[in-house]
C-alpha cells in the first residue's frame, strides 16, 4: 500500500489548519494580555497609601482605617489569613474558655477603599460540640455580624479622626 499524493495533500492541509488555529489562539491571547493595562488612576484602590514592591512599583490596598480597625477589633481571634491587597481577613476557630462547647470564626471583607458602611462585610460562623465530641455547624444571630461591623466602623472613624487631628 503506497501513500499517494492525496494522502500527502490531506496530511499537509491538516497540519496547516492546526498551525493556523494555534497561531490564532496565540495572537488572541497576546491581544487580550495587552488590553489588561495596569492603570492606577482607574484602579479601585487609587489614592491610598501603597506598599512598594521590589521593582519600584506600588501595590495599593483597601481602606487603611477599615483594615486597621478590623485587626484591632478582632485582635482576640487567631488570624488564619490576612490579605491587605484583597481586603480579606479570615480568622481561625476560637473557643471561648468560658464556653468550651462552642467555637466561632469570622471572615472580614473590605470591599472598597472608601470609609463607608457598605465597604465592609463580616461573616460569622459558629459550631457546637455534639455528644460524641464532633463539631457541628450551628446558627448565628444575624445581628452578631452587624454588631461587629458597627464596632469596626466606629474604630475606623476614630482612627481617621486621630490622623486628621494630628
């Protein structure tokens, strides 16, 4: 069985099509990458104090007063993860020594660089120990998250006023 000219033509055509598709995908990816500029003036964090990176560029953060107030207000909780760029603070589980059968953790989301109530969200998670000693999810009073948010906002305003007065 010999490979005729039709088989060679079909194989070459298939390779050209594959190459053309790969070239188009690469070009499309390059164009999309070029469109994703890093314009700090249009950034959601523009105008905030910034961290200086190794190459001299700056990475801005969320509202510094909300960030500091969140850490201060929840300083009794062990911090599992804190990201000042994304505005996310996740605590680890905390067991109050007075109530050993209950534990809770919080997640603080700082959503904007403005010092406003809608720039902050706090989620509270609670678990109780069952008869076998396993932790099971339990309900949390919705007011608990709002009370923590209010405490953080109050502290953030105090921090801001202290800076203005200085």
